[in-house]
């Protein structure tokens, strides 16, 4: 007698990949992005290409109009058995034929004979993939623009909020929180510019036949392709790109750049949330648990996940560049890399952007702690300013050596920088106490930070409108 569910059967229903995991999947793949790369949408896109091809060929008198109409009516994924198609792929060792057979069986009046007329498998799979990628791209760019707006709004609000600037992990000079944000906005603007420029090159279909010469279409080949791709909303190539995968690698590179920027921002939030710094905190709500054994913990778990995802996107870039190494006119040994790596890169990028939008919308900014950290070094944060002021009197290089000596003494003796400066006659001869007080005020040494913020985000925001 059997009790409960069959584990083997249940395991088939659940994905073994992290993207499809019932337990972890939501963190690695947003549902709307996962649907784009589902089998259901993949096969539907193949059918969309076949239907558009049939309609174009019917207009040109290559196949009967009634056959094209029947193919279009039946080219609906809900009418076929995806599991049966999958079994067929395993049986016949071909990636498309079982789907074509399933569609042909649905078509009445012999219309199935005109499916896939003169085209080849890679035409359909590549063009279908481009339709999927275009859908995903719309979501990705939309999320990136939303993030850009969130950062720009905060940059304007905090263009004068003074905080510590750090280089090599150490306190360096004062900056503003708005300045740090504006640097990120400027980087995102370049991503958006590259995205716009790349779209016309990337989102291009391909209906050229077995080796790309359109031989099966005869003299109507160029028109067949133009009409088919126009129906699908894709660009038309000048020549077959079966063996030229630069479009794929360009898209993968853009995803990697975007993911890298988001990963960097996430990592910065992670570092600024450290207990010893405590200037930022990712959104927190009661019930969010940081540890199974330390009740006090408030871990930056979301930005940690974003860093993981960004590295996974970067990891997919290498295999996707391998697709450039095509042999002859077509080669599946490299081409099929795209089927796995490209959806993963899109799904992870979509997850990154979804997480970061939520983090940035609810980011907690602790200005009081930013102020406290400005004085953590006892004035040493302003050593450059003191050195330059002294340099006006005794020369910059000489002043650097002198201020260096005093700064190191302040470190070693654990005394305030001002005290060390005020006790040295080589300093007080040129800088009186009032002047020292002014020079050691971090809020008056932020350079052009507010102006630089305005140069990026301004008072109006044309990029996001």
C-alpha cells in the first residue's frame, strides 16, 4: 500500500535548477521574466514565426491563402501538448521537427503541407528567440529607467548631504551622498544610451533558409524575409547571420554591464550598512530574519543576493562569447550554448533590477551617522586642505612632507589632528587657530559636488520623461 505522493513523480513537476525552484526561484527569476522564457512562450514564438512566414508567402502567391489562414488559426501553443513535443525532441534528436509535426497535425485541409516552407530550423529558433529577447528587453530597460529615476531623485535631494568619501577602503575626503548617487546615475545613463543604440543592431530576425542564400524561396526570397520580419516587429538583416553571433554577444555584454553596475551599487550598500559604518540600511520590516541563531541580526540579504546574481550574469558572458566561434555556414555545437546561457543572463538581470528597485525605493539613509563618521579620524579627513593652505605659504611639496609628519604623529599618539597641528610652530606660524578651525570643517570642503550633481540630474530630468 502506497502512502503520500510519489517522490519521483513530484520531482518531475518541480525544477532542479535554481530558477525553477519552488523554494528559492522567486529570488533568482521574476515571474514575468520567467514566463517569457518558459516552454509555452518559446513554442508560441516559433509558431508566430511560422504563421508570419505563411502569411508573407501567401501574399506573394507562393502558398494558398487558405493554407496560410489555417496555419495562423492553429499556431497556438495551447492547442499542442508540450510534454509530447519534448518527448519527440528526445526521440528524433531534433530541436524543432516535433513542434512542426504537432502544428501540421492541427491544420485541416492539407494546410500542414505548407508549414515551414523553404525555411530552416535555425531561422525559426533564432527569430523566435529574438521575439523572446525583445519582450525581456522591454522589462529590463523599463526597470533600469525606474532605478535611474529613484537614484536621480535622491541625488537632487541629497546633493548637499555631506559624508565621507573613501578610497582603497579608507576615509579620504568629504563628498556628498548626492554626489555618490549622481556617479551611479551617470553610469546608468550610459547603459541606457548603449541600449538604445544597440536595439537596431540586436533585434533582427533571420529567414534565409538552409545556408542563408534563400535558394528555396527563389527570386522572392528578400521579400519573403522582409514581410515576415515586418509582421513580427523585427529588423531585417542585410545577409544571413546564422554563423555571425555578434548580436547575441552584444546583448550579453550589455546585460553584463548593467548587472555589474547594479552589483557594485548593491555591494556599496552592503559595505555602508556594516555595523562600524552604519550610514545606510536596505529596507527592513518586522518578520525579516537575519539569523537562525542570533536574534539581533539585520543582514543585508537582498543586496547580497544582487551581488551573487551579478556575478552569475558575468559568468554567462564567457560561454556566450564562445558562440562567436561558428564553423562554416552553421554549427550547433556553439549555437546551443545560447539556449541555456542567454535566458539565464536575462532572468538573473531581471531579478537584479527588480530587487534593486525595491531596495532603492526603501533605502534607509542615516545622515546623523554620516556626520559622526566625518569626525571619526579627529580631523585627519581634511589633511589635504590643510596641506594646500600651508602650501600657499611654504610650497606644496614642503607642506605635504610637514603635514604627513604631523598626521602620522596624530595617528600614533591617538590625538586629534587639530591638537597636533596647533602644537607645532611650523604650522601656527602660518595658520592661526581660527584658520585651522575653518580648514578642519568637513562641510565646507566638498568641492563642486552639488554643482556636479546638478550637471547629471539637474532640476529637470529629461532622461526619464
